[in-house]
């Protein structure tokens, strides 16, 4: 029977982006399990299915923003640019879905609304908004970390007579800005990509800024074919390096502190990183940047000088200069002509601190600081309820009816960011308290998928029916996550890493910033498995294996 006719599975995967697609391939084709995927969208791609706003592209270099588990795929696929655009990444994922014949086992257009554990059968029941109800031994969430839109409850939002779009729910046939007065709310990584594109098309653009961003040039462009050839010849080395690296990139901190350098020496290094573009300035800078405010100030000062040198109007430059948080403690936006865009005559910056914050949306536009800005289109680029939002939205109930959304009100509690005490046989790919959004995502996704696959294989070999994190191991992991990050400057910013972008959300650092990065985290997970899944408890009652 077709996937949608079956009602019992070994594993249900939620989401068909990078994570869910590889998870399906692994469990179905390596372990021969009976698996289905529920996907809310009408196609594969996850993030790259939904985020179709102008300028949407990846901020990781294309040669490492891809699957690395298939050597032939690495050789055969050719990216057109250093950072591919949304439609190219979506084409890549479509290609992978065909290549591994994934679509027959993905049920599209079905949003999971309930995931309930039954204490007697030790099986999960998964329900969708389309009325499906299936049972399964394992549930694997592949819902992404940035997939639940943050739509701030602006007063009067519904009264606007023009068109209003959240960047992550963009119309598939695009939006025509020609001759329109457009407002963009937000200046995070998304808005920084969209603003220069919209400004080129619109008659007039008003940018509503709450907090200015430290942007660094992406330096996108075609990749030298020689470089591509050399990389293809060295993919074994590249895989090894990114898997063992701090952030999943071929980037490493400079092995010295900025405080140990002369002004001339560091200026040269800064110029080199600025010219290189991409995340080098953020993730391959002096190693004291995230630890010492004094060091951070020196590095931030370079970027502040850049803003002043690019933006012609000193008043606008001042508004665009970050002052309230250390550099690097919020996600690094990469730009193409972002600051330059504020030199255009048709672009106006409305800064919350100096011009007043948004008071309401009116039928004709946005009112901020007592003034109404008339608009035809509003683009809401206010980001996501990061990491916990997508999991809380699934209606997960574990042992004894305990509710995940409720238990996580004061912040997430997990073991290794991949499992949760009280929720047996539930795995969370790139969940909170794993490196996740603090890494090049495909690297962390592959690591989780492979670890989960091996864990399930281990259970089948040993006729084990449930695996569950112990509360002790979970508490120890939570304490470790907090301890490591508390030694850095990361907790001093009102960032979405801290849950600070959502009203009422607990302020807790959400991803895991391990002392040895994703490489160290990978070793830790491998060690847990080697020590017979230390910190987990297994059982062998409940319904036995059928596969
Ligand atoms: P971000 O990085 O969360 O940026 C959202 C922006 O919207 C940011 O400038 C916010 O200001 C602003 N914002 C959020 N809520 C409001 C309200 N209520 N009023 C005014 N302005 C607001 O989301 P992005 O989509 O840009 O990026 C998310 C990630 O997706 C990105 O880092 C990549 O990993 C991919 P704030 O700074 O909170 O003061």
C-alpha cells in the first residue's frame, strides 16, 4: 500500500528538509525500516521551501553547505556561486529527493499536530492536521531550528490595507515591488539580504530598525573553476576537517589574542578577513573575541569604522552602528551592499532608539515615534521562535501525559540536544542544547542522523524496545551547556540564541557552544554510544520488533 494507507511504522520523521530527507534515506535504505515522513509543505526543502524572499541565500559556502555522505553526489553536483540562492538550494534538495527516491515515503501537505506516547504499548501516536493517526516506535523531529515564524503582535496588524508578508512565508510567485512604497521591519540576517534587493525595485523603502547589526560583506560571486576542481579532489580532507572543526566550516580561530597584537598587525588581519568575506571575521578571528570585552571592543571598533566609511550621512551611520551588545554575540549577517543601500535617495532608516519604536500598524502604513509612514507593502523580517518553537508546536506528550511545551516554559531540557528524559524513543535532530544553529547546519544534521541511525540499529541488534535519557544525565548536560556559555560574552546580548527576541520566552542560551565546538560535541556523542549509551536507560518490554 502507499505510505498514506499504512497506520503503523517503525519510525515517523517530522519534516522533509535537509534533516528529514537524510533521516529517511538512512532508516529506510540502510536499516530497512518501515518509515514515513510528514511534511507540512507541498514539497521537500524545509527552510529552502519556505524562505523565498528577495535575496534569500545561504550564508555558508556552497561547497560545504550540502550532504557529504554520498561521494558521487559531491563530485557530480555543481554550485553556481559561492553562496547559492534559495532556488538553487531547493533544486539541489529536489535532486536529492529524486536521486534517493524519497518522495514515495513523504506525505506532503500534512502538519503534525499531536505526538503522544502510550505508556502501555510504548508506542507513539502521531496525528496530523489532515486527520491522519498512525502509531510508531520511534519519532524523529526534523523540524529545523528556525522554522516557527516570529510574528510580533503589532497593534493594528490586521487593519493594514496594503499587502503584508513575513519573509519565511513568502508567496511562491514572488512579490512585485515596482513603483511601491515598501516598509521592512527588522534588520537581522534575513532583512540584511532582502533590503538591498527591495531597494533596487521599490519606489521608496523605509527600514524599521530596532537593533543595528554588525554586518560583514559576503563577497558572493562565481567560484574559480580551478578552486572547485581542487576542492572536488580533496573532499575526503574537507569532510574530515569540517567534521572536526569548531563550527563546521574550514575556519579556525587565530591562535592568539587580539590583546597580544600591535595595532598595525591586527589591522592587517582585520583587512584580510574583511576582504575574504563570509564568516571569517566572525569565526576565524582572534581567539579572545568571545571571552574578553576589551578584546571584543577592539574588533567591534574596526567594523564600526567600516560603517562610518561606507554610509555617507553621518546621522544614518550613527544609527546603523551597534552600541548595545558585543560583536559576534548575535548572528553575523552577511551582506551585499547593505550599508551602501542607505546612501540611496529612495531609502529611509527609522531607528527605534532615535526616531521612536513601532507603535502600531495603521490602515495606511506604520506609525513609529508618533509619525505615520505611508506604505503599500510591509515586509516582516522579524525572524523565528528559534530552536524550541518548532518542537513546542508539535503537541508532544511523553510518559504519563507530560507535556513538552509546558515542561520547557523555563527553557529546554535535553540530553545532548538529541533526546529528552520522559520522552522515550523521541530524537530531535539539531535540537536545543546541540551545536545546531551555531554550526554549518548540514554538518550537524549529518552527525545527528548518523548517530540516531546507529543507536536504532544497536537497539534492534539487542532487541531493545525503548531508549530514554535519564533525568540525571539531562540535568548534567543542561548544567554543562550553561557553564560553558557563561564563560563567554554570548549571554550578554538580547539575541534569539538567548530567546530574547520573543516576548515572554525564557532567557536561556538555546544552542550548545561546546568548548571544542562541533568536533568536540561529535566526540562526546560517539563516546556516549561507545560506553553503552551512557546516560540513557533502555527497556525491552512493550511491543517487540517486527522488522
Ligand atoms: P532575526 O535575526 O531574529 O532578526 C529579526 C529582526 O527583527 C531583528 O532586527 C529584530 O530586532 C527585529 N524585530 C524582532 N521583533 C521585533 C519587533 N517586535 N519590533 C521591531 N523589530 C523587531 O531573524 P532573521 O530572520 O533575520 O534571521 C534568523 C536566522 O535565519 C538567521 O540568523 C539565519 O540563521 C537564518 P532585535 O535585534 O531583536 O532588536
